[in-house]
């Protein structure tokens, strides 16, 4: 059987003291560093007391328990709410760390940061990197989606090892952001009834009272999305627990919204209930607030009886964990194949590149297909080799071609499906993919057109910051899109993505490089990867051996055409322009090298000796070509070299005509090299 429910009687007196202590910790931490947001921690202290002191299923001694309830603080500016409760609950977050709030190297940064890496500043109990408002809502939806997939794949009639809930605390700012609307609509449509969204409805935003900018009926809005909705006084702990338990045990098949009416900055009467309470404005009233709360002069004070209560509560939580653990081990003994599959997902285990290459057939020598089509063909054997890989698209499966054949579609009735229809919700797709990644069981990939990557860029940035590993399949990656015109022709997009730290952007130049790109993406588990793929067909580059093309992508850059005789010049290219560079080199004759550069980030990680071997510093005649902005290529061509690119918006015409009109052609490369050679 699954873990037992918490049947302890609600101890209102002690939980009220715990709420007071949490308020004191927030006041003292913000006051100590003269920075931070007091409003939410003070306004939602009773909610935190009920959740961490009674209702949530977790075990601080086993923070990675796969069947724990997930708590996501979407309103990440209120991070002292989370740090106070994690400390009192017994996670490995010392009082000294609370005192070091927002200081260099602490486990209590200004906004919560997720990490499963064994780094000294990782914060146990933080489920997602939040702060940009609304992201946590999308992350929570992704975790709930992941849980549904896990239940379908791993639970059996005899043993239920997954039955947890995902709880998200969000504020007005979160619900105003479009990403929350997209993600909520997705959750409602797909019936993610394991999601409980708590709306801290304090009627205040940073600049002004909330009615300055919003007047919608949130209750009606979320019912329209497909949620069950309850409204409660967020300071009445018994009432809050009642609605929470009703949400947790609901049988409607719908996600749950709890609208908790609270007073922002509660306990600081000078600012409570006003926009001044949102930030650090209340810190100057700290001394009086502490007196009003009945706290002693000692700062960062926690009542002894509160410490004793949480020590006792941890024992109860440990019993829940132990009960689940018995079920889990019985499940493993009865289901060794499922257990092995779950282990592979939790460990992030991926076969070696060599093993994966062996599973992917070589393309015919006469192949001339778009790299999006090549990607579709590569994806199928990869999906067979990686059963925990799931794939989704923002209503573009027919164009992005990333559908896993035979994988079924995720739905209420087929939650084991591997294909996710995100709808036209790119930003939610990105945040949901991050939530799946944070959950740590499945490997998420998602697709749209390259130009629309801007819609999910904040989620991509957070994935890179958190070093989780979603795979983004972005097609129609240049002005070669053609007739759709400049609105759909990315020119700056690929380079702008290359600027995000820890993000790998791979732009393959033919079908075999596409094989290398997909393998590189699934092989990388310490950060996200963008696959930049063409709409237009490209010739297969048979003059480069298959092995060199595939493995060259893993290195980020490689010599695609070796010069004969003395090296006179180097041509560099990526993606759809690689064949133009190859043609130019053949026309220019001996002494001309071609370097394929599908991934700057991977190339920069190679040894200095390898980089020098590929791009010898003594050869200064260099020309790069890419159908996008030119700026980033100058670090490879130097001051003496040239870059042929597109430093303007595109044109509406057939792709080949647009390329020629904008000078992305072999003749331009030949001309540039001859001019540099004098």
C-alpha cells in the first residue's frame, strides 16, 4: 500500500507559534541584509504552518523521496517563506544559512535555486528555480504531468508507488503572467487532478493595489480552465486545512485552485495590506513588528515548543516514508523490469554515443532531405533506445516532425503516452518541460519553429541556469523558410540563443550531422540543448565520411574538407550553409580548408590543441557563412576575416530566391576568399 495519510490532530496553538516564528525569521533575515521581500512570507505564514507542519507529505531525511509531495514557490521573491519552513521542518538548512540570506555562497539566495548537483550552496527542499513570475506554475504543471506518466508506467494493482500531489503557491504577479495562463489551461484540459494551486490573493502588486491592473474574476477564470475552485481565509488555519484536504481528496478529475485571501505584510501595521509591504519597505519597522509578535529581543528566534513540535512531526513523516518504502521494495521484487526502467530514468542513464550511433541507420548516399526530416528519422531509433524520452510540440507536429511513432499521445485516458500536444502554448511548453526535468524521471523534448523560441526563451534561460536538460527541437531555422516571410524567418535567433550560458545550440549541416546532433543532445545531461533544423532540403555531404560527420558534431567543430598542399584559407559554416562552403572550396581549389561548426559551445570545450588543429592561428584568411546575423562569427574569423550573413530581416519569396537575394550563396564565399588572398 502507499504511504499513510497524516491523521494527526491539527495543533492550532503550536502551528500559530510556528507561523509567528516564521514571520520573525523573515523579518530578521530581510532586515539583516537590507534586501528582500517581506510581504509574502508575512502574509502566508499560516499557510506555511499548515503545509509544512501538518499537511504535506515529505521527509527531510530523504529529500529525494520519489513519492514526496512537491511544493513549488512560484512567487519566488518570497523566498524567505520557503527558507524559514525548510529550516524549521528539519531539512539540511541551518539557522546560520537563514542568517546568511542573500549573501555570497549561502544556501539562501535571493530567489530559490534548484540543483541536484553536490555543490556546497545547493538548497535541499527547493523543487524548482523560481523568481520570474509564473514560471513556477508551469513547473508545477510539468511535475504533475510527470507524476501522471510515472503512475501509468510504474504503479500496479498490487503496489502503488506514486500517488503524490504537486502544490504550487502563486501570487497576483504569477497569475497575471501569460505563462501561468497557458500552463493552467493545459492542466485543466488534461485533467491533472494531482495539482493543487494556491493563489495568495492579497489584492496587492508591487506598484499599487491589484485593482489598478486587474479586474477579472479569478474563480470564474479557473473554472473555465477546468479547475475546481475554493476560496478561504488564508489566516484561518483550520479552514485552510479543510479546503486543502478537500482539494487533495477530490474525485472530479480536475486540478484544484485554492484562493487564499491574505493580508500582505501581516504583523507590520505600518505597511500591511499595501504595496509598500511587497518589498523591503517594512524592514525599518522590524523592531516594533517583533514586539507585536511577542518575540524576544534575540533575533532569528524559534520557540522551543515549535522545535519540539517539528521534531515530533519528523518522526511521523519518517513513519510515512518507511511505510512507503516497504511498498516500494515489494514492488521492486515483483516488477524487476519496471524497477530497472525507473532506475534508468532516475539516474539519467544514457547509452554511449557509440552505442546510439550503431542503432541509427546511415542515410542513403543520394539523400536530399531537410534536417527536420532527418531528425524525425533519427528520433525513432533513439526513442526505442531511450524509453524515458518524451516528445511534444506546440501544435506543430506536422511541421517539426518530432512525433514518436508508436508512442501514443498523452491524455487523460492514455497517461503513458510519449507524445505531448502542448497546443499553441510555447511558453508553457518550456516551463512544463522544466518541471518534467526537475521531477527527474523522464527526459523531455519539445518543438516549435525557431523564430518562436522567443516565446519560451525565459524558460530556456532558467533551464540553462538550473542545468536541467530539456531538448528543444527548433525547425525552420533561417531565411531559407522562404515564402512565410520575415515574420517567420529567424535571423538573430540562433545567435541570440548561443549567448545563453550553459545552453548548447547545435545546427547540423546534413542528415548525418543531424544524427550526431540528436545523439549529442540526448548524451548531454548537465544542461539543455537546442537543435536548429531546416525546413528546406539539403544535399548529403558524401565527400565527408559518415563517421567524421557524426562524431565531428560531438566535438562542436571539425575539419570537413582537408586542404591539399599548403593551407591558404579556411571556410567556416554551420547548418544549411555548410554545403555552400564545400562548393566554394571545390571551386577555389587546393589550399582551402572547410570547417563545419555546428556547435560553438561544444567546440569551445575541446582542448586548446584540438582547436588549434582545426583552426590554426597562423592562417588568417578566414571566411564564415551562415544565414543569420554575423556578429558572433567574428571570434573565429578574426579582424582580418569576413562573415557572410544576414544583418537585416528577411524577405517573402521562395527560399532559394531569398538566399540568393541576401547573398547567401557560393559565389559570395568565393569572391570574399579571392579578395582576402589578393
